[in-house]
């Protein structure tokens, strides 16, 4: 009964999505207030029904209702409850439902916090979001119904893929999807502006906080995914340039460019058509990611089980949404740009360069991701592209970007005098060069040109990002301090610096060793001695494992004891390597147990990874910077203005 | 204006490549065995290892041969449908249990029901290789003359039965009459 | 003007370097039968895929180095690998290896071995090759039976 309610609620949500899109869009076109006022309530109604549907699926998982095919295929009675919930979005159908739920939440948030927008604008935004929701609901109901029954029910389920039985992966998709889906808001704002044919600085001020929120979630989501891959895929890598990872990284790059371009549009009314194009691109790349992951067109460790009908549906949807947006763009964008000028040395120039470099990086990754498909379709051979190419092609535009960040954030709008800029930046510049050369040489015992360039870039961004907050902290009493948005920018850029430094040091000074080890034997890696003291069989709730006990010492002093496991999950009978990690702020020690090699020996992978935590910490600080910026006064002013107008509206009554 | 058009053209090209890429789906690969005699085999049965089953069991009959395994999610999906199809007595279904564990296969048939006239136990997958199996489930339609008439990759359901199998069966029986 | 010129020059150099790196990192998938015919590149990395032949996995007890035979149902290729095999590496399973041929072209020296975390999965390149060679075997069988 419960699954039928869920299915029915989904159908109701679909019909509400039609109301939510058609009526406000027609209303906005005809300036019909009654039709436009349908938008908000329809969005709330849709959220209610989608939430009911989602709750029904979650309930079916918790009850282990194996008459539901999706539950039978992805759950098991012995599965811990928390993973039963995570299993809801562990495969295609449920993750699609999660996507729709998040879209509904974003839509209601827009409806709730947009009452200061012109009516026609908010009606159009919600209408466009309704259209997107309609597409995804139709997709779910036609090709991917999560409530399909399986009668007679099996005695037990097929279990969740053991790789997904992990807390990191339980929370990774919801956060990542919140980011992906969040770009639909910026997209809807862009479409609404193009439908109106009018785009002003107020539009940029409305769009910007939504974009920053979506970007924050995407940042955290990608960082979590990378962290998960690091400890769960078992082999210590943290980024593989896998098509699915790229699919999440490309919207992030476009979104980052969009945030910076929106800054120019908001402050100076420039780059309007460019901003629109980036808003379309960021969401289009999210959709493209969905297509790549779910159509099976590219093969990846993360790809969902594939079905050509699904691929075709998303492709058509992709064609309509992106194609429609681009046609609208070609029609409306020319003539939108205003001709205000700026000097070559100005904030505008640096933001333009930022955008160009980010878009180049994004295009390069897009090309690398799609090249195997391109070669195959044209029958030039079956290829794959090695990660070294991605690293190189990505670093090439990013290196100048890291240097420009520091200059750009201290450059004034319109025009900047060179002398004043140089005076500000010479001290942080000197610190960065000294630290960038000294740190690798002193702490890691090796000087290298590339390492130093990377380290200088990292230290450079970190020190320059401290300038404004420091100046504000030491300011004369009574003078205004740094604004939230400037502080947010400084914090986020500091995160970029940490991230850059982390990547540089990890790539240069990681020590990896695959070794054959016998119980009682001690091996040395990167100055640490690893002793395999024991091997035991242990029993988990739904797996059996062989567990190694490894004692780590440095200079005779005890550092840690690690227990890596080789698990066999009972239901799917699949082996899984569960690595053990001793994490520290300045280095990780990573141990994974391989296979028996005969003669009592076991293969083990031992790794020393310096500063790897800086990568994820840097990403989290970036996101935190976004949070600070999104809480800036001028975005909150909208809220007060809204409460004011709300009060006004209530007065006559 | 030209740059806006260029953008749209680039997008259309990309969609075209995707469409071509979708078409390349591996499940669409035609079986090399189509219209060729089905490979012969003789293997112990899952239900009783002392008895054997094989291609001679269905000589002269039109049958389905279904490749299945307990580790395969798609097999779980199609199992209910196979039971229903077997219940309609339209066509006998023979199973080949491919690279599986006998105990697991036994309890699967006992718990979920057995749609097969007989299921062969292909432990090391040799017969699977002869049949060109590259994933489970796969279902072969074998004509009365012993030729492979059709191969379906992926779970069976009413739509594939009506859409892919029935027309071929009708054509064949029409032709023999 | 100078800045624009420098930027343009930088862009051109960067594009050339990127394309160069692309060529170097491009790894073609080459069928084992083609490798056997000597059609594999000698001096660069490529990928091979196939089924691990049952009983072919050998190693010196206690050592990491391992050797196994891959087949595409037509030809075979001996693969040498010094490292930890993936969790789902098993005899009879389809896998893909990255690496290059050794100097006399007799062994494939793998620097990476991939198997996927899904029992249903076989890399599509491998599936296609196997299907093709199954067809060839069938044709050969037909020819033989035709002769009889």
C-alpha cells in the first residue's frame, strides 16, 4: 500500500509541476496576477507530494519491503538502518527521486525568499523550475519508477553494493545533488531575464546569493566524494579524472566563473550576456553530467546500471532544455550589453581573465571527457586518456589564475594606480617566494622548480588573502570594517591557497610502496617503520574480514596501530579492501591489505601522504567563504525589504 | 550574431555525437550465433547433479534458453516474469546456471520458484563461452531445427516477449505450416 | 597591446603543449589478436583486455610479481604485473590492463590492472572483442563442418 501511495504522490507532483510551469509563465506573459499567483502554492504542493513519495520509498527500505523491486535489488535485512536510508539514493531510481526532491526544496526556497522580486520575474523563475521538475518527474515515471512491485517477494534482498556501505558515501550524494540542482535556480533566473528581455544590476544581486549557495554545496559535495574515493576505493588516490568526477567538476568550474562574472554584473552592470551564458552553462553541465552518468555512454567506476531508453530520454530532455536556452540566448543576448568602460588595470580586467581561464580549464576537461566517445563514434579507435594529461591541461590555465587571484582581489574597480598596488603586494609576494622555496627544501629535503612554483602560488594566495581581514582588524576605531562579501572572498581565496599548497606537496612528496610482508616482519617507508604484528579473522554485521594489525613507529617511538581489512560481503560475495589511515594535519599514513602471496606473505600497500588534508580542508574553507559572502548585508537587506513590503501588504486588510 | 549561431551549431553537433554514442550500446550487439545451430552441451542439473541436461533434451522443439546466476541483479528482476511465462505453457524454458554456486542456485530455485524444465549447472562457464555469453541474464530463442533465432541481452519482460520474441515465433510457425 | 600580444603567444604555446601532451597520454585499446599479429605499438603504452585464462595466474611464492594469460578467445597474451591486483581480479573474469610490450614483444608489462566492482560488468571493449571472436570461432566451426 505504502509504495502505491508513493507512486501516486509522484503522479500528483507531476500534475502540479504542469500547473507550476504553465500558469505562471502564461500569467507573466499576459501580466495576469491571478495566474502568476499560482506559482508559490503549486511549488509548495509539489514539494509536499515529492516529499511524501520520498518518505514512502525510505519507509519501504526501513521495513525491508522486498515486494518493491528497487528495495529488493539494493537492500538486505542485515543492512544497518543508516545504510537502508542511504540505499534510497544508492542507485539510479532513488537518486533521481532525491534529485527531484531537492529541486522542489530549492523551488520553495526561491518562492519563499523572492517576494521582493517583481512579480513577473519570480513567476517566470518558478515557472522555469517547474518545467525542469516536470521533465525529471516524467523521466522517473516513464523509465525509472522506484515503486515497481516484485511479487512474490524474495526472502531477502540483493544487498547494497558494499562500496556504498560507508558513511562518506551516505552523505555525499545529497550534498552534491543539492549543488547540481541549485544551479537550476541561476539557470531559471537567466531564462526569466531573457524572457523579459531586461537585465539590470538588481537581477545580478538576486541571482548571486542563490548561485553562491549552490556552489557551496557543490564544493563540499565534490570534496566529500574525493575523500570517500581516497579511503574507500582502497588505493589512496584522491582524484582520478574519472568521467563522473569530471561531470561534477565541470559545473563547479562554470559555477565559479559565474560567481565572479555576477560580481561584475552586480557592481558595474557589465558582462551581462557573458553572465547569462555562464548561468546556462553551469546548469547545462550539471545536466550533461546526469546524462553521462545514467546513459552508460561513458564507462566509469561510478556509473549507474544503464538502460538505453533512459539515455535517449535524457538526451532529448538535454536537447530541449539546453537547445531552447541557447536559442533564446541567441535571440535576446545581443544588445543587452552596456558599453561602460574600464581601464586595463582594474578589477574588471582581472575578473575577465579569471573567467577566461576557468572556461578554458572547463572546456579542456570537457574535451578530455568526451574524446573517447568522439574517437569511438568516428571509429578512430578505442582510446582512454591518462590522468597525466588532465593534470597537465588543467594546471596550465590554473597556474596563471593562482597568480592573478592575488593581484585581482586588491585591484580597484574601473581603474587602479600601479604604484599603490605594488606597494601593497610586495611584502606578501616576498613572503610567498621565500616560503615557497624554503618549505619544500627544509621540511621535505628536496628543491624542485615545479614544486616551488606550486608552493609559491599556494603561499602567495594565502598571504594576500590575509591582507584585507588584517587591515580591517587593525583599523582605526569608528571606521567601517571589511564587508561580509569581501571577507567571504578573502576566506574562500585562502582556501584556494591551502588547496594549491596541498596538491603541490602531495603530488611531489608522496611515498608509495607495494610490498610483500610476512607476519612479524618490519618494513620502512618514508622514515616510518611498519610492523605486521598479527592477522586475525573478524566478523562484521554482514561481512567477514581478515584484519591485519600494523604497528607504526618513527625513530623507535610508537606512532599508531592500524587495522586494515580485507572484507568479503556475504550476500554479494564480493571482496573489498578496507584501508586503514592514521590521519594527521601534516601527513596521512595509509595501509591497505592486498592478497596472500604464498609462503605466509601478504601484499600490502603503504603510503605516506604529506599535507593531503589541506586539499579537503582548503575546499571546505572555500565553501565557508561562500557562506560568509552569502550572508552579506546587501543580500539580507532584501529580506528586510521583503518584510517591509509584506507589512505594507497586510495593512489594508 | 555569428558567434551565437556558432554556439548553437556546436551544441547540435555535440547532441549528434551523443545520439550516435547511445546507438553504440553493447546490448545491441547482434549475436554471432543468430541463424546458426545452437552450441551443443551436456551438463549436470542444478537440482540433481546425478542427472544431466543438455541440448538433446529439446531437440526438435522450439524453446527458450535462459542464462542466469544468483549473483546477477537482472536475473532477480526477470525471475518473476519467467515464472509467469512458464506458467502460461507457451514455450518450454531451459536454464543454464552460469558461473554460480550450486547451493545458492538450489536455494534460489526452491525459494523463488523454478520456471525451468531443467537447469544445467555450468560451473566454470565453458558452455557460456561457447554460447558467446558476455553477461547475465541472456535469453536465446532456439527454433525447432536447433538454430538460434534470437538473443536478448538483459532481463526479460512482457514487452520484450511481445515485441521481440512473439513476432519471430509467429513467423517461424507460419513458415513451417 | 604588448600584454595582448603576450597573452596570445601564451595561448598558442599552451595549446601546442596541451595537444602534445594529449597525444602522449592517449592510450589505444588494442585487441590481443592484433597484438599477436605484431600490430601493437612498440614504444608507447596501450591497453589490452580479455578474460584471465583459468589456472594461468602464477607467481613466485611470497613475491608481488605475478604473471597471467589473457585471452580474447582467439589469441593469448602473457601479462606481467608487479603490484597489487584489484579486489575483483579472478580467473575467468574480464579485465583491462594498461602497459606496454617488453623488448622482444613476447610479454605485456602492465603498470595498471583494472577490474570493475560489479559482477555484471565486463568492460565494453572486452565484451565487443569477445563477441567478435566468438563469431569468428563459429565461422571456423562452420567451415570445418562444411568440409565434413
